[in-house]
């Protein structure tokens, strides 16, 4: 953007200078209006990002930084993470068994408390006394690992059933559950936005629109020059 703006301003000043030295009013007016248009557009672009003393409204992006962040958050929550979009995502995910493979998660679950609870139930039942004569709880310990593996296998099979997926989807679609999911998403967005700084946002926006803003300066000079020629012809 800097090179385009600089070249446009230099060219318009040269045209103004040539018109003044040669006493050609049309050329001078063309350079004067071209320089005015290019300079005005360049200043307007500069004022988006930088505070200019005495010019109200300059430095709008840093000054409105919090509103800028709030706008990003509002857009993401209202356009991307709506209940309809979350429901569509869940529907697509639930329809794909590969995406709902819970086996890696199930394998990480510690099912030892389940086995311990089973032993407690047995010991407190009418079989407890008989089990004591056979060695007590220690007699059941060799069954612990086979029991855990069987439980993992059974839970994995259950998680692959359509009825389970539908029940999980229905639960996730409950208003309270959706509100919790939305609240979690909102917290994540807030955390990421809090990592932004006014300087970072300014550089990010400048990088995105630098090419287009440079053309604003060029067209300001071209249109200003055309208006200058027209003005000179009218007043001649």
C-alpha cells in the first residue's frame, strides 16, 4: 500500500508542478485535484489504524478494540455455533460410525472400581460367607482383568448401536445440554480473543486489506485529476 500511495502522490505533485511552471491551467488543476484526492484517501486509510492528534475519529480500530472483539464473538456465536448448526453437526457425526468410535476413550477408562463394587456386592450377599471359606476377596482377584476386558468389549459394542447413538444425540440436544455446550464454546472464544492485542489486530487487518487500500489512493488520485481537468475546462 505504501508504494502505491507514494507513487500516486509523487506523480500528482509532478503534474501539479509541470502545470504551474508551464502556466497550463488544465494540467495544474489536474495535478492539484489528483494530489488532493490521493492525499485525502491516504489520510483516511492512515486514520483507520493510527491516532492523529486533533483529528476526531482517527485510530478507530485501536480505539474500538473491545467492540471489535465483541463483534467477532457475536458473529461466531450467532452465525456458526447456533442450535441449528450444532444439531446439524451432531446429526452428521452420529450418522457416521467412524466418527463415533468410542473404543479409544473406553480403553482409557479405569473400570477397577466397577470390579471392586461387584466384589462388595457379592461379599454382602448370602454368598459372602461361602466365599470367605474359599479364600475371601483374594479368591476373586484373578477374575479382575478378564472382567475389565469383557466390560470394555461390552461397552464398545453398546456404543456402536444405533439406539445408543440416538439416545446420546437426544441427550446432547436437550436445551440444558446445548446451553452448556454453547457456554463452553463461548469461554473458549473469550480465552482466544483475550490473547489478541490492539497492535496484533491492527497488523492483521492491515495485512488483509493493504492491497485493496492501496488502490483507493490510486483511484482517489485518478478521479481527483479528472475532476480537476473538468473544473479547469469549465472555468476557462
